[in-house]
C-alpha cells in the first residue's frame, strides 16, 4: 500500500497462484493519484520481492494505462 498522509492512494496484490509463479493479480489506485508514480512504485515494490527471474500479470486489451506502465517497466 502507498499512503499520502492519511489517505491510501493505492494497493497491489501479488500471489503465486499462476503455476506457482509470482503473479500481480490486482493493482488499484485512487483516481486522483493516477499518473503520479504511485502505480510504478507499487509495481517496483512487488517486483523487488520476487526471488526468481519471472513475474507475471495480465490485463484486458482495453486497459491501455496498465499496458503502458508494464511496457515502461520492461
């Protein structure tokens, strides 16, 4: 979770339910905090917890913002 004073700005959930591999199943941000680096910070924090070389996520074709975020993170 990321906080801005007393407001939770976003959170992410990472599981190992995808063939026993780390999988980001959810990334949620408050609308006012999108495009401010909160999503990047959450994704990076989850990525830093991964022990192996792989990390998976999935999204709808219509979710262009998360696709762009994933592309920018490599």
